[in-house]
């Protein structure tokens, strides 16, 4: 069961702060899509030009916000103010089942610095604290080993392999019950 909740931005971690995306973010995000390695595991929705793809991407997130389907948010480095990527919750449909996903995309120059696990842990905490559903997933291309490692670090477990938006993907999942147990164990 998925619960409706007011989605908020301005989540903070030790190094990051989130904010809702705007159309103006498309210019910077075109650089993400121009990097073939960054955009390799993300549906292109028929767009080959990085600028058009980024505009479409921003519109998708703005539509998610407007329709109360959550959406990715900008990740801002608290110290430098730099836009380093996106992370957030998204209402997705996987094999005909509505799910809440935590997704993350980081500009390549920030890879390997722990930003994706840090950001996704913040959104996982938001999901848990607001009891948005009984489980949380990440949809990850079968070849995207880096994102699979992030899911593993955050306690999600690979459950199934399926097709989603014409991609071969793994669904990683964590239950609310397991997440609460992990949190309790960490506090002990």
C-alpha cells in the first residue's frame, strides 16, 4: 500500500541539501546527458540531443511534483553550492504494480565520493519516517554495477530481473520492517 504525503525538499545530510528542480536546471543537466557514461542506463524517451533530453527530463520531474508522484530533486553541495546531481523518490509502475522508488544520478566528476549513498539514505529516511509504503525499491539497469553498489550500501536487496521502459533491470527492495530493524540496530 502506498500512502499519499506532502513531498518536501530542503532535506539535509552532512554534505548535501536538496531542492526541487526547476526548468532552469535543464542547462546544467544537459551536461549530464552529454556524458555518454552518465546517461547510458537511463531511458532517452526518443531524445538524442542532450539539451532536449534534459528539458524533457525536467518537465517529467515538474509533472511528478504537480501530480503528487514525488520526483527527483537537485542535490546541492552545502559547502560550495554546486549542483552535483539528483536524487529523490518516484512513484513508478513495475510489472503493473505501483511502487515507490529511490533514484539517484550524480555528475561523473563527483562519482566515487559517496554522494549517491548519502543522498539516497536521506530520501530512504524520509520514506521511512513518513510511512509512505511497506517497501521501497530501486530500479537499476542490469549493467549498472555502480548503482547496484549504492543500493547494496543502503540495505536494499536484489529481488527480480524484469523489463522496464525497454531496459533490462534489477529491482532492489527493502521492506519497512527491515529498515526499522536496521535503524534500531544502528542505534544500539
